[in-house]
């Protein structure tokens, strides 16, 4: 308090006037203030002080989310892509539907090499069988007619029967060789079609001839086993007839039927376990014994799958063949009655024409059946190797290397292949 009654700030000298700016707010320096944004723009948020809430900082998107410069939308994440399918089948373990459809697709994809091979093989078998058996039958009849005396006639008839039976040997051997060749051709076609290749008929036959002899041996063993089984059943019936007469014959027939059913079950099991032998012989270039072991090992744990595919394809082909041939079965007995009721000879000509058409249709159906069945076995073989050995990965590497122009990649189907080894 001053003498004149005026108030002074504490610590001020008497008579000193107080500062007029003391009651005004303190303004910070311009460098401490945030920059003023231009007109029309928002100011950036100020740094939060102690005790204030800080807004969350947006995180960076993942590497696969990039903003397109034109649209600003984020690209979708990479999704699973199916395995490649360069040719006949996708390079992965196959489903049941694919296994059923692939053999028919093989015929449709390359009909000249597949259906053409089957038709050629069936035609050669029919012609050779007709020539040899027809010539043998004609010779046997000529000998029987020219026989003189009863004793001479009995000997000639016995010889004629032997000639006819021997005449079936040549067509049988030819059928085995032709079936082995057709199996090799179809296995090679399915294997190369899986890789996107399309071989010509001559190329397939040239490659198939290299493995025809081992395949012929395998088919010969199969036919020999069937002959032994049939001979055993017939022998049981004849032996029972000789021992027990008519009663023994009835017992022998019953025993033979029961044994035939049991052997049929055993035969179906063995046929399924050894169904892959031709494919192993051709693609892996294995011997007969090694191919049997290989087929047995590949089908372990996949018996019913293998049996179901092969049996179902056979049933489909058989049913289709019966449906197609059924009209001819009804027309053949009716031709003579409807066309030529007065026996003028016109019905015989129509019957011959109809019978030739029936034979041609049977030849076509036989070719299709043999080709599809052989292709079915090849597709099942590839599927089992994909499931058990990862063959699909080897096939994918082979396709990728071929696309890159590399020709030294080993054959993916061979189990022990060298980079320079021959390919089928």
C-alpha cells in the first residue's frame, strides 16, 4: 500500500507503475503453433498431451492387398488353383467318375490310333480264324466223304476231328499276340495323352512292338490257366459219370457247378490283383515276374476300387452291345417268314445281307470293347501310381520342363530312368 493510497504489486518499488500487459494472456511464439491449413483443407490432428486419448493409427494392409491406381479397390487374395490338365486326365488322384469317363475320352480324343488299332486287330483275327478254320473244316469233310469202309471211315473221322482242333491253335496264338499288341498300344496312348501328346498309329505300333513278346507270354499264361480250369471241371464230370453212372453224372455236375463258382470268385480276385501287369510291362519295361509283383503291390489297399472300375466298365460295354445287337437277333429268324413266305429264294439273299451286317456290327463292337477295356486298365494304373507314389508330381515336372524347352528330363513313367533313356 503506498502513501497516496494507490495499490502496488508486491515487490515493486514505491512509485513504480504496474505493467499493463501483466493481466493479458501469454501468446506462444509462432514456431510453436501448428501450421494453418489452406482454405478448404482439414488441419492435421495435434499430438495428444499427457492424459489425453490418442486415436488409433491405421495399420498397413498385407502385402497381397495393393490399391489399384485406377479404381482404389484391394485385389482379392490368391486362391487355390486346381492341378493342370495338359491332356486326357488332370494330374492328380482321380475320382471314380473320371476313372469311368477317361477310357471313353481316350477313344474320342485320338480315334485313328485307338479305334483304328482295335478294328484292325479284330479284322485280322476274324479273317485268319475264318481262313484257317474254314480250310480245316473243308479238308476234314473231304477226307470223311472219300473214306472207304467202316474201319477206314472211323480212322479218317478221328483224324478229321484232330485237324479241326489243331486249326484253332493258329488263330489262338494270333489272338494272343494281337491282344498283347493292342494292350501295349492303348497303354502307350493313354500314357502319352495324359501328358498332352497325340501320337499317330504308326508311332504307337512301333513302340508297342518292343514290349509285345513279354505281353504275349503273359496272355499265354492267362489262357493256359483258363484251359486248365475248364479241363478240370470237364474231367470231374466225366470221372463221376464213369464211376457212378447217371447218378454219378448228376453228382459230378453239381460238384462242377459249385467248384466253378468258387473258382470264379478266385479268378476275379486274381484278375483284379494282376490287372496292371500289362501296363507295368509296357511303361516300366519290367519283366514278367517283376510286373506280377509290381501289380500285386500297387493294388494293395485299392482292391475294391480297381475291381469296381473294371467291372463297371465291362458291364456298361456288355449292356450296350446287347442293346445294339438285340434288333438283329429278332430280325434274323423273321426274315425268311416275312420276306419270302413262298420260298422263292429272295429271303435267303436278304438273310445273307442281314447276317453280313450283323458280323460287321459285331466287329465294330468288339473293337470298341477291346479298346475301352484296355484303356480302363491303363487309367487305373496311372491313378494308383498317383495315389501311392506321387506320379502326378513327376508328370507336372515333366510337363513344366517340356514347356521350358528341356528335352533331357527322364521318362516320368519309368521307375529307374536315366535322363538320356529312351521314351515310349
